């Protein structure tokens, strides 16, 4: 959360004394209210922007070596800013609300159009990454060029993933599940034909489980994802977008992508063995 030179000294003392993050976030709400009364301000020297996400490995990891962990820091550093990523895997709705009201400074990876529902968020127009939504299988081999191609099979996906809920209503049988562990557990036990998920998270999951599964191609859908900033940082949006463009041009983006994501993809055997 960004500090403010006009923030009341008692509040600043509260942060400086090492108060818990829970209480610090409550004080941040006070800061927002004070901002509405004329105490607002822009980014100051030494400020750190906090962006949130609910996405786990390989986008975020405990050692902060995931794709989002690295690219968010790199983009904002390129823009001359300091940023960190906060992960809320079980409270993504709350994280989004915090970003919308300004408790946090933005969202790290969301679909286009989010601003229609959360009007305080502004989309950084340069694409951060394209998410592929795919079907994972253990035995089946088929081409998944459209949603109709998977309708004859038993499908599973995580409850709340709207892209799947919307596009597979006519499947032979659908088993919604709570989380990725349950999703790939069904696939491993042969209780579903296809597990519907996002490409890179799926590859990380099957690798961790030691599951012999593969993603069917081509993807069922591809969606561009974007960084969002709270409207108080509107002036930073072009700056962040240009920084992301530069990282793509100078090879930094691709190096991070390959190290964190491409490395998960199965390598094609070109030796003939």
C-alpha cells in the first residue's frame, strides 16, 4: 500500500512499529477514507505498489520464481517503479475488491473487460500473457479444434470457471469439482475422460503429481490477460504499458517466459529414438 506524506503521524507510527499485515490493511482502509477527504496523493519516492493475484504455480511460487512473480517486478522496475505481488489463492474475490477500492494498487493478471464490473480499475492495454484453456487426457488422443469436439466425453472442470460452464452445457456428462487436486485426481483414477484447465497450471500440476497426462491440441480457447491498476494510478498506465513493450522487445520477457513456463512443456523427440 502506498504511503502518503500527509498521512497522519499516528497512522505512520502504527506501520513503522511493525504492526501485523492484518492491522496494516485495516489502517489502509482509513487511508482511503482520508484520501476522499483531501489527503490523497500520487506515487512518492520509495513507494511500493502492491498488485494482487489468486493464481498459483507456475505463475506464482513460494520462492517467488514464478512467471508473475518475476514479470511484475521486472515490468514495474523497467517503468522506474517498485512493485510486489501478493497472492490470495483462496480469496480472489476479496483481492479484486481490495484492488477496486484502492486498498491494493492493482491486479496482476485478469481478462479484458474487467473494468465494466470494477470501474475503479484501469487496464494496462499491452497484453501480459495469453491463457490457453485446454483439455487434459491420460489415454484419449483427439483434435480439440472446437467445443463440440469434446461433447461426447465425460468432462470435469473447477466450479466457477465460467469459460467452461458457458461452453460445455451439452457434454455427455459433466462433473464439476472444487479444486485442481480433485480435478486431476478424477483424471488419474479414470473417473473422467477429460480435465478442463489452463495450460501452464495444468502442466505444473501433472508434473507435481507424476501423472502421465497430456494437453490436447489445439486449445479450446485462448484469452489475453492484462495488468490492471487502480484509477489513482491512471497516469502510470501508459508508462507501465511501454515498459512491458520494451521487455518484450529486448528479450527479457521471453527469457522469463521460457524459464518459468516453456520449460514445463514436453519436449518433442526429434532424434528418431
